[in-house]
């Protein structure tokens, strides 16, 4: 976990400073942009989580670390339903489509990559909990309604992250495995930054 954190720090800083992420953190996004973000994250999480489920039998580390409550699809579906978005109408932006293809490729070639991807998205809950406060204020959301994905664990965030780290540390990864996890995590960080760019750039959907 120390290597994952240290060796992705530059990309975390870049992701945090991405104009769209910074705007969300400052509560300067419109409802449309926020909902567009949720829609794209649903497409990403849905595919990642399906691939993780399929790979669990073959990859002991996935089985040992990934817990059902970490799957974000249900929280995203709940949020999107509240905003009246029908998931079947969502289409991936170019960056999201590239992520979906990467997930399929990774699952077929070396599914341990899925754990590196999952690390990035599970870890992002640490910052999202703070972003949720700004988004609630900016969009007038009642806690628990429309913000489940940003703050899925509430007061359990710290404990859940500590448990994730403990479970990762308990795995017997070779140095080569860790190199591979770091490179998968770096890929996901970069991909999420590109997706942030797509969401910020998309035209506002007609009412
Ligand atoms: C404005 C945006 C963001 C803010 C303010 C933010 C803030 C934070 C904070 C405060 C932590 C906790 C550090 C700790 O307790 O050790 C954290 C951890 C983390 N964040 Fe972010 N974050 C942001 C965006 C993102 C994005 C977009 C991603 C993913 C693409 C991400 C992925 C992670 C990961 C993986 C960790 C865990 C690092 C580790 O301990 O291994 N963050 N973030």
C-alpha cells in the first residue's frame, strides 16, 4: 500500500487539480455536470465490478480484498434514479469507452489489474466524502439523497479504508505483482482524469 500511494502520488495530485475535480470540490458544478459524472461513473463501475466478480474464482487476492459493499453500482443507480436518469440511455464518452475496453482487455489477459483499478476507485472515496459536502450545499441535496456514490460509507469511511489497506497488506504479492498493480493504478488515475475532461466538456443535455 505504501508503494501504491507513493508511486501514484503525482497522478493523484494531477487528478485533484483537474479543473472538473477541483470544481466539484469547490461546489462549482451544475446539476447537469454532476449527473453526467454519475452516469459515466456508473458505466465504469458496472463493467469493473462485473469483471471483478467473474475473476474472483481465479484471483485469490480479489477474493480476499474486495467486499460486496465496495461495489458502487447500487449507490450510483440510487443517485441516478433520484435525478430521473435511466441507465439504459447512458452512452460512454470517448474516455469512458476506452476505460471499458481496457477493463475487458485486462480481465482477459491478467485480471490482477482489476485490483489495481479497484484500489484507485475505492481510495477515491477518501476525498469524495469531502466533495460530497460541497455538492450537497451547491445543489441543495439532502444527505443520503443523490450523494450516495460520493459518500457511500459515511462515518465508516476511515474504518473501511483501514480494512482495505489491511486486507491488501495481508496478500503475498511478489515484487512483480506490485509493479503490475502500480502500473494498473496509474492507468486508472490517468483514465479518470481524461474522463473528467470529457464530462466537463460535454454540452449540457437538453431539459
Ligand atoms: C478534488 C479531488 C480530490 C480530493 C480533494 C482528494 C482528497 C483525498 C484525500 C484527503 C485522501 C486521503 C489521504 C489519506 O488519508 O491518506 C485521498 C486519498 C485517495 N484518493 Fe483522492 N482526492 C481527490 C480526487 C481523487 C480522484 C479523482 C481519485 C481517483 C482517480 C482519487 C483517488 C484517491 C486514492 C486512490 C486515495 C488513497 C491513497 C492511499 O492512501 O493509497 N482521489 N484523496
